[in-house]
């Protein structure tokens, strides 16, 4: 009997010493409703110009975040503010949690945590993956060098390895997206408290180059490489991003065909009103400064301000639908709209 009483006392003392776990607080209900963009140049605003102070080379920061980026162009009346954490050139590990630094900036997911604590995050939009094993911007550079004659067509040099590169990207992107889920969960958000949207990449170039522009004046690509980028590279990359989105139960927005008819060099007249991507762009003044010269071509073949406006409008439409997946396609009015598609 004494032993039983002593054991009972120990258990009671133990219960007193170990408090009941405190449930995590829910997301702020009365705080500003916000959307957060994360990822690389496709969503940071690279190519749109007017870059935020501190992100245009100052102290080594070339993230090129623009007020014209798609996340700021959604025109959603129910959203109080949009945040852009994306950074040009960012690989997936910098989007997630960890020690990877991109252009002096630490983990985007860590910065998301602070935003989620002070605001009511209703959606996180991610554009990432191309800067992992695919190295899409480097591939485009290789295509340009092939046009100059410094190598074989990029479709021949990269094409046989492209699927393998994309396959290696998928787990890294999944990890970054899972980190975002973890950050939001630690901030008290259940998965149905916010939308996690993963968007793919638009083809910046296509086969319908206007006469006289398939050179250094606009788009120096071989015709076979234009076909490979449009018909193979971008679709395969899109499939990989879609797969990663499915593995974390995220919604998916397909941009792969969003630029059809509006690619760089597709208009012989009035390109500033018809093209949604920058052509080969050289910042000539930057070439005169050693610390900026290596970034003088950074804007090339990225969405311009008009392209970001179109992508943002489509994204806003998608946010307001229950569809698990959609594709940004041109409607009868010539603008992009979110067309429901088979989702992950």
C-alpha cells in the first residue's frame, strides 16, 4: 500500500511539473489580409524595371524586385497588401529554410515567418525550380553562344540531359515548398487557412520571330533551338514543377503557354505594346562599372512590365476560383485568363 501511494504521489508531482501543451495560436484574424510572393526572377519582377531600393546592385544585392511584379498586379479588392520576397537567381534551397544566401539575402521562408505572424496571409505564391539543376537562364545563354558559333545547338548539348536535370530539381522544390508549409504551420495556420500556389514558367521565346530580329538586335537564337525551348524545354520543366506542387498538395498555375504570340521578338512593329518579354537587353552604362558589368544582361528574356501585368491578372483570377489547377491562356479579349485544367 505504501508503494502504491508513493507511486501515486510521483505521478501527481510529474503531472504538476509537466504543463499541458499550449495550442498554437491561429492566424491573425483582424490583421491586414496579404499575399506573399516567393521564388526567383520569374516572380521577383526581373525585367520589369523600377527596382526596389537596395535590390539593383547596391551592396551586392541584385534581387531585382519590382513594384510591377505580378504579385502587385492582381487587383484583388479583398487584399490589403502584397509582399514580394522573391530574388532573381534564387535556387529552391534559398526559398526554403536553411543557410543558402542569394545576393546577400537569407532564407525567404524565414522572412515569411515574420510576415505570417503580423498579417493574415491568405496566399503564398511560389515560382521556383529553374535555377536548380535545370539552370534555365544558363541554358538560354548557351543557346545564344550556339547562335554566335561557339558551340553546338543547345537542344543538342542540353536536350539529352534535360529530363534528368528536371527530375533532380523536383525533390529540391518539394523540400522548399514543405518548408513553407512548416513555417505557416508553426505560425498557427492550418493548410486550409491559406492557399499555397505554385506557378510554372512561361516560354520567353518562340518560333515566330519577326523578320530581321533573329540576331543580336533582338533574339540571337538558332531556329532549331527556338523550337526546342518552346516545345520541349518549357513543357518538361512545367511537368516537373507540377509534380512538386502535387507532392505538397499545392494549387498549380501553368504559365507555359501564357506568352504565345507575345514572346520576345514576336512583333515587328510597336513591340512595347505587344511583347510581354524583354529581348536581348544590355545595360550599356553598367558595362562601364566593374561591379555592375557582369549583370548588364540580367534582364534579358524575362517578363517585362506588360507581361507581369498579364500574369498578375491571371493569378488574381485563379486565386478567386476553387480550381486545383489552371493555365493562363489568352481569351477572346487578347488578355490572359485562368482556364481550369486538370490539377495535381
